[in-house]
C-alpha cells in the first residue's frame, strides 16, 4: 500500500515536470553574459584559473549547456548562481573534449538539502547529495543545493558533488556506469585502469590513502570520487597519486596541475 502511494506520488511529480517543461520558453533558462560572467568569476575556481581564451571557451560551453537543459527547484528557488554552478560542473569534466553533449540529460532537479532514496527531502535518513536517474528517471539528475554550493566553496576540499554526478553521466554514456568510460579510454588502457582502481581500493581499505573512502563502494564510485579530487585539487593528486593523475589526465584530456597550466 505504502509502495503504491509512493509510486503514485513519483509518477505525479514526473508527469508534472514533463508537462511543465514542455511549455517553458528559452527565457526561463537563458542568462545573459552580463549575469553569468561575474558569477563564473566569483564562484568557479576552475574558471578563475583559466587564461583569457580558455575562459571564453568555458563561457560558450556554459551557455550551450544551459540552453539545452531545464533546471528546476523543488522546495527551493533556483538562482542564477546555482545555474552557473550546475553548468560549470557539467563543463569542467568535458572541457578537454572538442565537442561533447550530455545526450543522456534533459533535467536537473535541485533539492534544498540532502534527500533520501525516495526523493523526499524532509524526514529521516536524508543522506543522498546527488544522483543520476535510471529507468523512469532516465535523463534526470537530482542535486542537493547545499552540496552544490559547498562544492564550489572554500570548504570543499577534494569534494564536489555536482562534478561527481556529471562524471557518472560521462561514465554512463557508453551504456554502463561501471567506472570505465569506454568511449573516452582507449581499449589498451582499460585493464591498467581497472588494476589501478583495485590497488588503490586496497590502500583505502587498509587506511593508507587520503582518497574519500566512499570510493571503495564500486568502480563507478571510485572513478567519480577520484575525478572530483582531480578537478578540485589537481596539484595534490599529482603529487600524492602520480599514476592516477596521469590516467585521469588521459581520460579527461586535461592537465590541470599548476606546473602544466599554460
Ligand atoms: Zn556516485
């Protein structure tokens, strides 16, 4: 009975979003460059570290992303700064690729804070910060607004929930969220990458690694967690885990460590 009610609520919410998005105009999601440029400069360290030409490219990718995606708040208002942070989280992992579109994403749903597995954001067991939808939720990403903002704050450290979720989407683009992005990684690299993952998981389990222990959940979580580290603290990752850094640099076609930034 309870499951039926929950299912009905989920179906109703999904139907509402599909219908409401259908009648949305581009103005709802577009932000002018006078708005987003200062916000990028203010909130996005990755953008701050780019040279002028790369900033321009980043801005174009942000605009292109926002033009094709609907961002909605449930129980929270979506502000321009939130849109810029979501778009940046999408652009950062694909910034090294010439052309990339998130073909498997149509909507980002923002919740005020953590939510549970049934997408309720109040009550007990609120511990999920972000997720990429599967099945009937395909094409949807849910993010905690608090986690989104924290990921771009000074307190973020090696963690950035929104980047983590977009890396899952990249991973998923070959059909399987398995920690091996087949369409980004040449076949010869797959076995060394898996070996590297399992070696580092052993180190984390033995308490001999500074990587977030959530990475040991499975290969997909490992990939998303170390990708956060790669984009948040490239110098530290390169220093402490040179092999991991080199592999991620190959996968994302980016070399963010300071000694390499042109
Ligand atoms: Zn994850």
